[in-house]
């Protein structure tokens, strides 16, 4: 069982470059999420998608765009990367309405912007 | 808005001993879930234990148990018989029913010494 798969695992960008982080889940989950994790800050929600074709802003959406083209995949795009976006990014998924079940997380993408 | 506070950035414990990690949260809602996640150096996010707010009985999972004090808005994690493999970051998280959005604390880094 693959669960939640994130690609790439590591990436280094130059300021101003663009990049898309990919996330796919094979658990037929409705809801998908993108978080960023910074030292001393815990995980902060960037965007989430409750279902295919819908997306909503989380706590820290500025500088990011997302796309939920189908039920399996939820991508996160940095149009013009900035050093402040250096972070570890996690994708997660859950079946909508089953809040007593845990979110399933991918293994993270470590992104460095120079 | 809901917030989660973990006031202990770092903790240490000797192998086989017991340690308690603190978590407080703030909400005006009555129906919610609370979680403890473990993040080892591998960066995986692993669910340790969860508690439904409507249940008065404290949740227990093997060596892990919680002390849930709803009136005080406190949700501490007790790890008994600590093992070297318990060394990790521990995150407390809050989720309102029907929102599916997790709000994380800033984490506590736990080091288990032999």
C-alpha cells in the first residue's frame, strides 16, 4: 500500500524559479492538504481540498497555488520561489467526515531556495 | 480561532522511565478531536493516540496514554517505560468535527537516553 506519495523528496531552487510539488493518494480519500513545517513552528496549513475541483486557503497561502485535478492528486505550485519558502512540505489526506480517523501523511519534500 | 500550545520545546527522559508532554488548546466549540503525532528523524508523521472530546475516558494505546481535562482545555501525553525508539518530535493537534482541518502545536522534542 503506497498511501500518500510525494515527489520530489528534495529540491533546491534559485529565487524566482517556479516549481510544482506533486502529491498522490491511493486510499480514495476525499480531502487533501498541504502543510509546511518550519523549525519551532509546527505544521501550518497552506491549502486544502475537500473534494475534486474544490480548494480553499489555509493559514499561510500567500505565494502558493494548488490544483486538484482529480480525486487522487493534489499539487502545490510555487510560481516565483522566495527564500522564505524554504521549508519541509507535507501532503496529507483523509476521508471527509471521519475526523476521528487520522490524516495520512506523505514523507515530506525538503525544499531549499537560494 | 482555535490555537494549540505546547510549552515544552524539549524534554528528556531515561530509558524505562515515564515522561509527560503538555498540551493546551483554546476553543469555544464543544465537539472536537485531539491527537498526538510522533515525527521521528525520518520525518514521517505517525499518529500516536487520539481522543474524542465527548468521551470522558482517557484514551490509551499500549505505553501511551493521555490526561484529557476538557474544562481546563488540557491534553497531556504520558509515555510509560520509555524506549530509545520514542526519541522524536511530538505534536499535539486539534480538529473541529466536520472541518477535517488539523491545527498543530509547535512540537516538543523528546530525547530518550540509555
